[in-house]
C-alpha cells in the first residue's frame, strides 16, 4: 500500500461518513475504518512496520493526517446527527405554548395590608420602628392618659364599643394612640415609632364607614422636636405615598392630646382641587390628623415637657386605599372579593 | 353652623375680600368651611308690589284674588293661595317672564277662569330660607314700591362651618368675625350693646341660684312695652339667610342675638309667670322627683335630681339650657318679657341632653363650655335691639350665680414658642397675632404676658398661646424640616417581622391576603372550625347588631364567609389567608390577643384533588415554620370538631401545639353555603415564629460523597408515615443525613390490608467515604425501628 492508496481509502471513508444518516450508521462507519483491530485505516497504519526507514517518515505523516481528518469528520457528523435526533425527540413532545393557564402562581396582597407595609417602609427610611399594641384597651390608656377625662366632649367622636362583663373593664380601642402612651411609658426618649393596627368605632357599615378599620399612629419624642419637624415629616411621607407633585396643605385643628394640632389634606386627585363629589366639593381630602404632643400627655407618659417635645400623627390606611385605588365603597375592603384582590 | 358673609361684614370690613378667600383663611386657621353657597341671587327680577285689592276667588275655599300695583301702573290680578295677605301689604311679585332663584319660570296662568299675572312669593320660593307659611310680607320701612327685591335682599354668601369642639366662641358671627379680623389684620367692630336707664314701672325680679357649679351666672332682665311689630327686616333677612324661621319679633330677636353674639337667650312671657304681682322669684335648682314640665315642643318631661330647672315662684318654667315651658311661652300679644341670659354647667347639660334625647341650638353651645362672660354681652345686645326696634322699655334686673373670675394673664417666652413652632419669632411677632385676637398683651423683659379675651375658654396655658400664634401666622409660614435621627437602631431593625414573613410566604404559595372584621356573629363562628374551641366569646356590651356582636375567637369564620362570597360570584377556586388578632377571654383579666393565621383552599372539584390541596396546605405550614425559625413541623392526626373526621391533624412544633389543619366537614361547608371541599388551617404564630426567621449561621459543609440507599418495606395500609419517620429520626444515627419517602403504593402482590413504602436514605460521614457494609448496617437499623413502630417487613 502506498500513500496514494491511503488517500483513496480516506476519500471513501469521508464519503461514507457524510452519507451516514443515523448515529448507529455512523458508528458502523467508524468501526469499519478506525476499528481498533480490523479497521481499514487501522490496518493501513500497521503497514508502517513493513516499510523501509526512509519510506516510513512520509507514510507516517500521511497516515496521521488521514486518521486525524477522519476523526474530525466523524465528530462533526456525530454532532449533526445527535442534534437532529434531539430535535425530533423534542418535536414529539410538542406543547401548545399559547394555551391559557388557570393557576395563579402567586397570591395577591390585600390593598390595605399592602399599604400598611408601604407606610412602614417609608417611615423606616426616617428611622421609625413599627410596633404593635393590644386592640382591647382600658379607658385609662384609650382616653384618660390622652387628655380625655370622662365626659370630655371630644369623646363624642369616639363612639366606643365596650365589652360585656366579666370583661366589662375593657373596650375596643377607638384609635391607635394608646400605643403612644405605652411606648412612652415603656422606654425613654429619643423615641420614633409607628403603630399600624385595627381600631373600632360604633359606626353602622355604609359606603364610607366600617365598624372596624385600620389606623397608623406615629410618634416622635426627643429634645427640640418642633412643629416644623412635624411638617417636614408629613410632607416627606405624603410625597412618598401620593407622589411628589401632589399638593398638600396643613390646617389648624383640635385634638385633646396634641397642641398645636394640625390636619393634613391632599389635593383631590379626581378633580385636581376644583371640587367634586369625591371631595364633597372641597377640592381637598383630609388624610391625617397630627400635632405636637400635649405637655400633659407627655407628662402622663413620664416625659418631662420642660426638656422634651414631640409630635404625633395618625392616618387611616383604609381611607388612603380608597383614594389611591379609586374604591367607591369602604365595605369592599373587608369582603375579600378576589376580583378586587387580584388587582394588587 | 351657617354664617352670612354680609352679616360678618358688619363686624369686620370685608371690602375686596372674596368669599373663597374668607373660606380659605377660616379653614386653614381651624374653622373649616365645608361649603360656600350664594344666597338671594336672581332677585333683581322680582319687584315690590302693593296689594291694593283683595277678595276670595269665587268657588274656591283657599284661593284669593289680589290686585297688585306698582307706581305708575294699573293694578294687575294675581291669584294667591296664602292667607296672610291684606290690603296695603307690600309683597314680592314675580311677574310673567320672571325666572325665580329656585329655577321656576313664571308665566301667565289661567285659574278658575281668571288670568293670573305672575305670582306672589313665599320666602322659600325666593331662595330666602325654608319658610313657606305664607307670602313674604315686606316692611314699609324698608321696601319701596316698584323697586326690585335685590335692593332689600342684597346677594349674600353663606358659609357652612365646622367649628372645632373646643371653640364655643366661634359659634356666632361675632366669633367668626373676630377670627377674620385677626387673620386679615382689619379692625373689629363689636355689635352695639347698651343698657338704658331702668324703668321702675314693672315688677321687680330676684334670682336664687342653688349651685354656682350648675349655673355660674344667671341674668334676669324685665322688659316691658313690646309692640306687636315683627323684628326689623335686617334681623328677619339674616335669620332667613342662615335658615331660621321667623317666629315673631321677640323670639326672632333672641335668636338673632344667639347667632350674632353666641349667647343663647330665653324669653318668658312675664304675664304668664306666677307671682308677677309681688315680684318675680326666679330660681335655678335641680328638679325633684314627681315634678314635670310641659315643654315648648308639646312634650311633657319628668324632672329629677339630675336635671337643672328654671323656676319662677318655685314652679318649673324651663329645663335649663335646653327648652322652655309651654305655659310661659312668648307668643302673639306678648308685651312684657322676662329675659334670661345664663350659663350652665356643660357636663351637666351634656348628660341631660343625652338623657332627654334633645339637642337645641342653645344646649349645643352650652355643652361646648361657652364662656359665662358672654351672658352679660348677650343680654345687653338684646336689650339694645329690643328698645330700638321693638319699642321695649327696660325694667328691673337681677343677677344670680357666683362672681365671675377675670381671665388670668398667661406668661410665655417667645424663645420657647419659637422652639415649639420651629420658626424664629421675637416678642413683637408673638404679641401681634395675640393682639389681633383681642388678647391684652404686655411685654415684660423678653417675655410676653397675654390675657385672653373673656369668651376664650380654650386658652389658659403657654402652649395654647403657641397654637394661637401659629395658626394666625399660618402654618404655611413654618419651614418644614426633618429632625435628626438620634436614637440607636433597634436590635431587630433588619429582621423581617413575622407578619411580613407570613404574608410573603403565603402569597408565594398562591394564597391571597384577606382582611375580615374582627366583630362576628358568635352563633355563626361557633359553626366554624377553630384552634381554640373551649372558650366562650367575648361579647360587646353595646353592639350594632347581633351579626357584629362578638369578638372573633379565630379567623376561619371570616375566610369561610369570604369563600362563600367569592364562590357566589363565580370564582371556582378560592385561596385566601388572613392574619390578625383573635380575642380569648380570661374572665376579668385583660383578654389574650393571640396573633393568628388562617388559610383556606377551596375548589369545587373531585375528591382526589382535595388531598393534593390539603398536602399543599401542609407544605405551606412546614415552609412557614422553616422560614420563620419555627422548627420541624409534625402533623398529628386527630378528630376535630367541624373538620372531616379522617382528614384533620394538629400541627405541632417542638413540644407545643401550634395549629390545626384539615378538610372542613361537609355539613359545615353546607352551613356556610359553600360547594366543594374546603381545606383549611388555623395557626397561632406568636410565640412560635420569630422575626428574622432562620438562624443565619453557616454550617460546616462536608466534602465527602453521600451514600444513597433505598429501603422498600410492606406495612399495614393505615400505618402512619409521620410517626414512622419520627421514630427513625429519634434513632439519631450520626451517618443518616436524610430520610425521604419516595414512593407509597398499593399492589396485589402485597396482599389486602397492606401497602408499600420506599424510603430513600442519604448517609454521609464528615471525613471519609462510607463503605457498603456500613450502609447496610444503617439500613438494618432503620428497618428494625420500622418493624417496631409500624410493623414493617422488608420487601
Ligand atoms: Zn374632588
């Protein structure tokens, strides 16, 4: 055999490799030419020993080239065939990817619960820690320590649910403010907390009332806290919750537990301040009550009003949810209709 | 409260100030204007006509034919249903073609064969209040024939005010004018009030007040010689503007003074009081058992020691501050009057008002701690107007109660006020708004001494002054700042709270977040499954209804209700969770408020699917415990009320029962009107899950390979896997890293009453590769335990 024969053999082998149409066929071709014992090319390689030393170099080179070429061709063809077979297998497993599915992968947050988490996050930026307090309170914490002695006219706005005996000493808190007292009595200033939670008032359910609803209370007590600080804080939070371009106004008000007292309104989003049904023609929507903690309340909380001051505020996430999400009936918030929940 | 722009304008110059600006100033300073409405607009088409002839329309028992004239014009015929016309009366006449303020278009109308040329108007038809008792009769002193009505009733604006509960002083035009005077920096013109020389031609009067605590001041004034004339037009016009009906000259005047000055007044017909001849003995005392009084509203009221009454000659004549008696009521023909200007204890009046379920303009003012100093002012204003406009003469008067303490000066430091408000204010800047509010202000050293005007009962401390200064300057002027954070971050600052962890985990598992009212129907909740089943409900003493009469013991009742709600609205799949407090009674002690989680999975589907959903729910509980650091969860089969007797388990973690999980029993689902199988769980999270959850410490990770072996056994068909795995875990074999059940099957070759389990054991030694022999040793140990625990046989 000569180098020329080797060339012909190679050409034949390459042709068969190219012609193989399955991985098994290709393996047969490989065994025929490169089989370890009797492959035609393998056998041709064994002739090397029969050649004279001066012929060996040339033939050896030719053999190496030929077998290298065949191996490469085999590999390429194998990859091609393997890819083709995988594709066929996958085609057999065809699925209609446009088919609509039913299972919701992820559940939805409740708008009010979600809003409370959002409010907590905003206040976390300002160093406020979210704390909880009991929903059932005594008169002392819900009213008296907050400057509302029995018969105080301001109690009228807090139409209170009382418990029956033997638990007759307890009431359902009418606001989250008692947690202010608990926080002041339980630790020393500086103090920065917010208190999200449920409260209840004796209002018959209607589109603008539910007897149980949520509040988020906030309290900041330190040396030298001012009404300017309250204003700055409220503006920051309202911008965060309602968007930076929403107009805000602070209005003088009255609460027994703060002085000076303020209420915050945001411009009505429905009418842009012109007046409409949503804002009762006022152009503004009340969202928050606040003020500088009354010196008497500070004292009741064990804080010296001569050295410390503070501000407090309270907002209603249910109401804010109504405003932000365009709800028309507050009661919808407590019916858990999935058609509503799935929008959040 | 409603106030008139025009009326305010008499006390403070509002020239050039738009109603919208007034509304804005008042609102921002605390007196919220809820609505501004135009009044008396469109009266320029209605003319003043004179009734020159009047007769009944033939064949009608209630229609009159009036001949109405204007100067230089022939009288026209107008048909009218009102019975208060008389020849010579000046009346508002809407001629054909007129459009009335209320929107009606007036035409020529044929009635009973007569052409009626327009209409004579009642006040309500002119947009001048709600009075529809008859045609508005105009006073010849003010009305000029042929002129249009807008000259008599100038267009006005009305403000609907929400006065703050501590600002009784603002429940009057004068009070609101004081605010505007301060806000606009324009001078205040106090309403004229004077007391002429007393005549001695009338009966004397004496006042005895039992308790000055009940009644700090009681002024009694005798006025005689009232004419029968109605109150002057400006009084009636303004009262009409704010929606008050005209009730005759004397009563109108008293009402007018109340709305102007803020002091409620009461007038008794002197001649209908007992003891006029000897002199009037007025008393203010508590009622006595058995006494009663017939009131002005026609109701007879029983009196008792909780009720303060006004007596004359010891006979009750009025319930103090609330309502007068019928017997001494002022009416037509009253010519002599006993005027009462008093102040009553606000708390007493409040409870009386509640008990009698009666609230009047007067009681509403007293309840808000009206200043007793206002009584004198109110009396004098009434006297002034009565003498001037109703021809009255002042007789004797008397005062009861205790001497009124003058308001005390309040000392404040402008530096302190600045530090509260967060704006630099010097003594002058603090003094100026206070002066504008009629405070008497002195400066002493750097300090400001301010004495509030006597009618400001809400101002008594330095912080009250700070608020006055702040709101009059306007909070718009205060620069907003953020206070520096000085407190240390709380130790758990970066840890995710349990409630959030729970919400995230449940939502990730496909459940949506629900919130239900914490007030429930106890009867209904008794039907629902719940973790705590041995407690009675905490009941409300004053519920709105039985449906909302009890505090919830658990959260599943709410979710079942929501499941029904959703199914009824066409949802075939409902997955909800709720977390929140439940309320567990502890007798008189503070009730316990456990933080609960309830989860519900409903699908109106086949039974096999229900098991998958139940397992999914259990997987959620396990992963919740895992992320919340609650430890390994164990489900112990149990029979539980309201749950399927063969599909319920307690959830245990460590040595504590944390919850229940299972399928709602069919009758219970039926009771909640739910179709299909409902899988539920209720867990108590507090004391179990921890903020931050996982330990957050890295373990040492062994690098040696694991040896994995499968073990197949045959067990009785109701053998429990949970206890079996626990028993294996209890072996505490150091090499046994993990046991996973990979198959459970039934088969003929196992025989009836048996099933097969295949468990996969993962073994590892931290330092070396385990041998097959070692692996077999572990497998044998596991098998022995399973034999003991559930009677397993190797297969
Ligand atoms: Zn609007």
